[in-house]
C-alpha cells in the first residue's frame, strides 16, 4: 500500500528529513542527505527515477544537481504544485542568470580548449552577479574521460577539424554529425574548475552537464536526444522565473544552445553579448544572426534596457503563491 506524500517545497525534501517517500503508485525516491556542505557529494538510491537508465541504480551527484533533477522528476509525476509551473509571461519579471561553463579549460592561458579572450568576460559577469536576479546558476562541463566528444576517443580523428556521428542510445535510427574537441573539462581535474576570479559565492546553484559519455551536451538543459537532463528547466520553474539572461563560454556552442533551449522552454531569453566569446570569433556575427532568426532568444548589450532594468528592483515581482 503506497504512502501518499504531497511535496510542497524543495526544503521539505532536502532539509527536514533524511528519507523521503514520494508516491502515489510509481515513485519512491530515497534521498540520503549529506548535511555538512551543500555542494558536497551525496548518494541517492533511485528506485524509480525520471530516466529509465538510472532507475534501480545508485547515483552520485552534488546536492544541487540532485535537487534540480528531483524537481524535474516530481514535475513529471505530477507531484509538484502546479502554481509553481504556471508563469504569467505578461506582467511578471523574475529574472535568472545562467553562467555557462566559465571553466579553466575554456580559457587562456592554459585551457585545452581555450576560447580567445575567454577570461575577459569574468569582470562583467561578476558585476551581473551583484544584481537582484531571483536565481543565479552556473554550469560546468563535466565529462568522463571516455566522453564521445573527445577526438582522442575516436581512432585517427583530430580535434577541431574532424567530426563523429553521435547515435541516440535509445534509438539507433536517430543520429547527427558533431564536431570533435580536445580532451577538456574531465571530472575532478583542474581544467574543469570554475575560474577562481569568478565570484562563485554569489551563485545559488552549480549544475554539471555532459556527464553521460554517450552523448554530446552543449545545452545546459539537455542533450539533443533528451537522454541526459540536468534539471535546469525544472529549477527555473520552481523559482517562477520569467526571464533568463545567458552569459559564458562559448558563445557559438554551449551559450547559444542554452539560449535556444531557454527560449524553447518558454522563458523570455537574452544573451548578453559582452559577456560571451566564441570559439570561432570571426563567425560570431553569423552565429548571432542564426540564433535570433532560429529562436525567440535575443542578443542584447550590457548597456541596453533589458539589462538596465535589472538595476531597478522595484520592477521585480514576487513569486506566485503556492497552491498548497
Ligand atoms: Zn564539452
């Protein structure tokens, strides 16, 4: 006989008890919490998880990642209050900042996949971190050593110039060709660290992406097949976010993909141009055009009204009341 447990907010899951049973019939999640440090690793026993591959297995992740993933999961099984998922796009302004992959391997002088001038964006991003965003999230590219995007894992292939076919692990008929890269942002290595000059203490969450060796994941939301979902969309909705501001590295890959998916998820989306740099800097104008023509995301300036309005906290609106 399953227990019925209505989940009202995130803290109830992760801060008030060590074990939570979520039911009606198909879901039981047992969460073992490490209380000492929010970003310290936790171990979760997944009896039924949102994606079939982890059901019945044990998952190691940070508590921040776990919280985001569980929110997505709860939303899927209809256990999360509907009110938090209803966004009134017309008269609310609850902005979030997503800082994409500002990591050593993407920056000079030592990054294995250094984006030209990549380090120059940190100073303006730190200024943005002082603004009253309702949620500030950073993402980290966080690959296993055998990740499919590394040229070194494909015999005879060279980084930057060669491509590989990536096949949907769940549907062999679905595939696409993807550019190959030098080994970068391997989990736990110095190259995967956020830049030390980034004021990370001002962040609310740090999410890891690209952790599934079988798929490339430019977007911090999910990979192109939907195999690997970071939980970012659920996290934004849980904070009743209406507007998403995207910055980070690299403009022509992960930042562009982030903006496209944020817009696709229904958020008003802005990519702040001074706070990104591209792998192929010369092609950025074309890339920018493709982003604005192919999605509802807009490329804006630090000096533009979309960013300036963030300095007027009176424009912010409160989160909608929870329905239960
Ligand atoms: Zn990567």
